[in-house]
DNA sequence: TTTAGGG
DNA sequence: CCCTAAA
């Protein structure tokens, strides 16, 4: 017997019309999206959707037990989930992309389902292996769709406009549980509880959705994002997303380690001066799919990422089982544990990498390398100029070059982000032109010389300077 | 695994 | 940035 508690299958994202782009507005509120996430985290920590009141300096609040009101301050560092090694990059992606397609889309739940399993249904699929009677409990922590519904009350204070969030409840990601029919209800409950506990303990992140779209830019303020006390916050929602259970050691300073154990989060968050580390990476901004519509697209999910802390399988579930269990528990266990653990790993890689805009110096290095090696040798370029930047894959460099060429062609007014010196853009254009005609495919050591732009300050009429190679 | 492009 | 087809 297989039970499933699915909160969402972002799978049918395409069934949902894209929510209208939210209206950005700039105001005085200075809280950032991250702050909201902190609020959400605290709620999570208490495992109850208690009313959360956020106030800047009010002395007290009527918050409930477990945690009193929290004064959120800045200093939240985005966490970074380091990817596998550079060379495994694509492979990892390949291994998980299918899964991602299936789960990435999340949505705002329009119903408060609470933390309990609100819709347990029999899985139509048959358990593949012979462990039909297994008491394995699997927790699918990868869907990243747990979401909740929030109700909010705009505070119309005269001067400082604060936004108050009253999150009724969170919905947890899908839980995939499997227990023998001989199991008792009690064991089932425990199994579910363990699955939930494991999920929360495994680290969870919070996402913010507005108008059905995920808000990724954690640096923007609430007002800038469109979350203002004056707006109808009905379109605002939070989501729980499975996060890495552990924080890989940061490699670079700009890669804050991520630690997200529930406990840690709870501790940090309950402190008014805490500066918890929160992952800012949000999987996808695609409009969420409706949780209410996915039931139809229910497809075999037995193979989807499911995590199952081994401890979860060891006991609990069996004690009450008294029927004939054809397969020894141990065997079942081994069969179940292995695959599930592998799957949860994949789920951890399913997160979209955090955005890392190229700095001018990086662009400089890239341009330099391309001038020397030409395009089409991104592997070498990576090795030459970004050997120590694990977060810059050769694919990234190639992409960056692509955008640089584009950037160089458009008017400065159309460019965004940290402005790239015109000098560099000129070199980009020159190198691009040079290697384009030169096909750069020259094997061997290409010209050991240096690509030199003779007309760096090429005219802005689109005529790229013709570089020359000097020996 | 890399390259090359589209998404 | 992601996803892939090809090489």
C-alpha cells in the first residue's frame, strides 16, 4: 500500500496561465525579500503557523509561545550550494534535469492544508520491486513545492510602512510513504511524522512568490518587489523548498556557506539580532502550477526523488505489523534505502545555481583569454583564466562571451547591471570579429602572438576595429 | 566531456 | 543560467 502526500507537481506549470507581471513600485519600506523569508523560517521552526508579527522596534508583541516577535534586521547572507566538481557539472545536470522539470514549478496554495497530510491517496502504481509489503517510508523532499497560504494585513502606519505577514500554515513538500497493509494506523502516523521530521531536519528553504512568480532577487526591498502594505498582498505566498541538508564548505569568500538545519534556523531566527544564512536561490520563477490541477497529470512517481533517512526505515513501522511478511524486513530495507538515498542527492542538485554576475575583472580575464585563445576553446579558456573559479564553468564562460558580444552591440542605455568598461567591450567586439572570420579553428598553438586591437576606440557606428596579430 | 546554440 | 544535440 502506498500513500502519497503530494502538495504539488509543478509539472503542469504549463497549464497555468502566466501570472501578470507584478507591478514594481518603489517605496520607503526597506525590508528585503529575505526578511520575509526569515519570517517564514521562524514559522517553520515552530511548526505552527502562528501569527507572526514583524515590527521594527516595538518592545513586545503578542506572538505565541516558542518565539516571540522577531525584529528582523539585515545582514542575511545568501547561501551557496556548491556544485559538484566542474567536470561533473553536465552530468549532474543530466541526471537531474528530468526530475527538475517535474518538480521545479511550485505554486501558491490557495488552501490551507496545514502540515498534516491532507490528501492521502492510494498510489495507482504498483510497487515495482518485490517489496510490496515493505514498511519503508520514503520522504520525497525534492519537489520543492511545499507552499502555504498567507494572509496578510497591511499596516497603514503613517510614516514607516511595515508589512505584516500572517502565515496560516505551510504546506510541506510531497511525502512518499510506503507501509505494509498490515501496519497499524499508529505506525503509519509515526512514519509520516518521521518523514516530516526528516524533511524539516534535512534543511529547507523558503521562497517567496508574488503573483505566482517566484521572487528571486533577494536584494530588492519588499516595496521594490511589489510587496507593500498598500498593495493587495493576496498574491503573495511563501514556499518551502527542500534544501541541502549540509552546507558544502565555501570555496570563495563570495560563497557563504549554507546551513539550514531547522534547528539552526530556529535558533538564529528567534534572536532579534540573528543573521541567519538563507539560501537565496530559488529554483524557478515560472508561474506556479495549481496544486488543484495536478492531480490529473499524476504520473508514476515512484521513481522520483525520494529521500529516506535510514533510521526511518529501521524500526517504527514494523512493530505493529503482525501479518505475514513474505520479505524479510532487512532485505526490504536494503532495497529501499539505497535507491532513495541516491535520489535525494539528486534532488539537492536540482536547485538552480545562484546568480553570480560577472565582475569587471572577470570580464577582463575572459576577454583576455578569448583574445589569446579565440572562441571555441572554452575548456582552455576556463583553465587559463578561471582555473580557480569553480563556479564558472566553461559553459558559463561561453555564455558570458555571448552576452558580452551582445552587450557590446547594444546602446549603453540598454545595458544592465554593473557597467562594463567600453574599452573591454571594444575588445570584445574586436576579438569577436577577428575570431569569427579567422574561424579560430586553427589547431595547434594558434598564433603565439597577442591579439592587439589597433583601433580600440572603434567608432560607435558598429564597425568593429580590425585587430591585428603581432608576433 | 566539450562544443555550440537555442531557451 | 539552463538544456541539449552532436561531436
